[in-house]
C-alpha cells in the first residue's frame, strides 16, 4: 500500500493533473448547483475531454466533477428549497428553514465543511476497506434488496413530519407512479395510455424538478408575501463563511453521515437519496433535541451533507473492485475507466496498484479543490437571495425547462415536470410533503422487481425473506423504527391533549 501511494503521489503531483482535477471540480459544482444538471451529465460531458490524458489525470477530472456536483447540490437546496441533485433532497429539510431565518450563509458554510469531511473520510475508507466491503455487497440478492426497500419506506414516516398517515399516503402515491411503464418481469405495458414516452416508466428527473422546483415556484407565486422575504440580505452575506468549528461541534452527525454513506454507497443501485435519508433519520433519533429538526437545525444539514460525499467514496468501492457501479454517476465513470485502459476487478489492485492509489489521491485532491472553490464562491452563491423575486423565479423556470429537456430531448418530459409541479404544490399546501413521493418513486421499482425475482428464485416461498441474515436484519430494524415512530406520535398526542384541555 505504501509503495502504491508513493507511485500514485508522483502521478497526482503534476501541474497538468492538478489543473484537470480543479477544472473537473469547478464544472461539477456548476452542474450540481443547477437543478436538472446532474453529476452523471457532468462526467458524460467531460469524457471526450479526457481522451489522450494520462489515466490518473483523466479519471481525476471525472472524480472532480463527481465530487463537485455531489457537494454543490446543497446550494439551491438551501437557498431556494430546490435540491440540485436527488441526494440533496434531505438538505432542504433544515437548510431552507435556516435560510428563511436569515442564516443562509451559515447553512452553506456547514454544508461545505460537512461535505469535505465526508469526502475525506470516505477516501480513507475506500483505500483501507475496499476488498471486504465489496465482498459484503456481493451478498445482496433479491431478498436483501427488497428488505432494504422496506427499510427505506419506514423512513417515509420520519420524513413526513408529524403526520404518519399523510407521509405514508404520499409514499404510496410515489409507489403507484413507479408502476407506470413496462412490467420488469413480464414486459406488459402498465398505465401508459399508449404514450411511447411512458414505456420506460416515469423519468425521475422531471418528477424531481417538478415536485421541488416547479412546486416551489408555484408556491412563491401564489402565496408570496413581499414583507416576509429578502429582509436580511446584508446579514446573510456577512455570515457567509465556512463553519469548521461549528461543524466539529456536531461530530456525532458527521460520524452518522459518514457511516451511512459508506455502508449504502457500495450497494449497487441504492443511491444517494437513501444514504442521506438514513443519515438524517438516525441523527434525529440519536439527538437530544429531535423537535428542532425540520426547523433549521445544524445537525440535520451536517449529517446529510457528510453522507452525500461519503456515499461517493463508498460507491467507488464496487466500481473499482468489482466493475459494478454503485450509482448512476459511477456507471458513467466506469466507462471512463474502460476508455483509459483500466479494467476494474479483483486483479486491479495487484496489476495497477500505482494507478489505483493515484486515483484515490486524485479523489482526495478533488475534495480539497471542492472545499477551496466552494469557500471562495460562498458569498457569490449567497447573492442569489438579492436577485429580484420575479427575475429569480423566471430564471429558475428556464433552468428547469433546459435541464429536463436536455436529458433526451423529449417534450413529454416537460409536461410531466409541470404535472408533478402542480401535484407538489397541493401536497405541500395540505402538509403531505413531496419527499415521500420521491422516495416511493425511487424505491418502488427496487421493491417490486426484487420481490418478484425473489419469489421466482425461491419457488414462491416467502420464508427466505425472513430467514436470510441480512434481509431479516433490515426488516427487524425497519419495523422497530416504525414501532418507535408510532410510539413517539402517540406520546406526543397524549402530552398535547392535556395541554389543550388546560388551555380550554
């Protein structure tokens, strides 16, 4: 390992390599901060640029884009309540309320530093624990993926806030929408209404942009009170700086975020949204002040953002060790590895150890560049709050249309985005929330496909779902959390009733 790191260090500490990593990181930050433009798109755009580059420089540029986009999704999530990437959905829970209280600069400072800590920690875990974690991920079969989906569903109860029923209803709506398209097992069309664009299902991107961006624009258009917003712009700019000491005070949230991202990251297809929601949920449960979450609590931002970047390092583990991408962005990165002549697999660490450890160090440098660029640009980011409201809303809509249409040039996705925007507006208005819908939309295909594949593999026998160790562990934790949530809601209602009677 030491010799590998020394060889890799010589590859990374070259001016051309460092400039490539910095350029990729800057592009990733720009792409991640614009709703609809994802890290996978940033990597895809940079792939032609890496032709002819040395392997570490080319892959370092792609890793910079991955790292920058993963961190910068918090910018619109905090400032506008619009997640820049799916993994930054949970950042809106406390980031936007903090911005509404005049502390947008503080929220951004916490998010930047937490992302850096999560990224560095994941690099250490990536280099030390890649083989055993990759081996653990190989044990996941249909039963384990189904149980993981059930675990994610339980988190809907936490995301939903006070009303468990409304949260579950919103999650079921997302599950129903996920069934639209071609049946994954039989190939039969379901709920497509002869629309060719729906044969592959509802695209996640227009759903995400519609439920968060368009819904927020509609809310600000119909319910905007000029006297409520934009009153403390100077105060916001004054406090816009990185928050290293304050982030370290929330070290438990950092640890939970790093652990959540590192565990979920190596599981192919699990995704950043699950990691961030798990981190947020567990941080709130271990907190002494859980009632502050959702109202602008620093621990909520720190846990989510550290999980987002820790997930990226974890997702690289199966990508490098097994050739199995952990998420969509690393799937594109896998193509970049193959273009550079790097064949992922168990023999990679033996045959090209210098290149592998050079990639690890390039990922570390990408996190350092991300921290520097985000710190230098934080006051520029915060000035978005000073843009006149009408111009800002118009610009948001333009970027939404460009981002959704630019994916595959399908006009139907624009109609989907507007439809989800209307749905999101009414869900927010009646306190159902939009995050459970997205979670249901993401988990629905995973749960359905793996349930049916598992039943086929087990000849219709349900018992393996409850006897396989990893599967039963997920189910036990899921139902334990569900029981705890129901008990907490019951206790809250019992305490509220005497208070209401006393005030009456």
